[in-house]
């Protein structure tokens, strides 16, 4: 089933509306017996809150679907065959490193426009460290990840796979 609609920036497009309808049909068909509520995968609720299907549909139109919810395990999709899907791994391209640097530059530009009389030294040092990490290769010759983008990707995977902090720290050590 095509899920590219989840990534669309405009929720009023026909593809998005059809995608929401497909999702809702799937979710309703896989509702737990005796339950009238389903997890809401909108960007605000992120499957942590449950609502009626009509309310979930409203949330998806108003807030958008959580961009990383492409395997609908909270709505009955079998996760036995859940693998690191190609779309997650394919999104890890060389542009990601540039995106992190661009994001930090945007943040700095926004921060500069705000009328702040003085920025605490510690905050400025944190920002400079982030910029340095965003520009530093993960290892010599690595063009795919910067030190910062790799850290962000690891934390993203930790969240996607609901890995406990203690388990995650043990894997890293």
C-alpha cells in the first residue's frame, strides 16, 4: 500500500485525503474487539492518545500524520516482518548532513533576528558545539553522516523501535 501521502506537506491534496481514508479503513478493520477507540497517529498525539475513528480522522486532517508512522503496528499491521524499511534507510542520503547544517543556520538566523540583549555564554557554546558536530565527518571519509546527524539518526531509531534507555546505552558501550 502506497504511503507516500504521509510525507506530503499539503494535507488538502487529493492524495493525502485518499491516504487518510485508506488508513482509516485499515484501522477500523483492525480494531480490537469490543473497543471503540483507536490510537491517534497524528503529529500531536503520536499514538499516545486514543479517540473514536471520527476524531482520529479529524486529527489527521487538522494536524497531519506523524511522518515516521509508516508501519501501522499500533493499528493491527503485523510487525513480525518489521525490518529497517528501505524508505527509512534511503532517506539517509548525503543531503541529510547539509540539512542539519542548514537547520542550525536557520535557527541561528532566527535567534539573531530576535531582540535579545545578551545570550548566555553556555547557550552560545552549546550552539557552537552543535555547529561543529554538524560539520564534522563521523569518521574520516564519511560523507553520508556528520557526527550530529548520526547521533540524531540513532536517537530516531531508538524512538521508532521503543528501545529502553538502559538497553540503548548498553548497545553503545
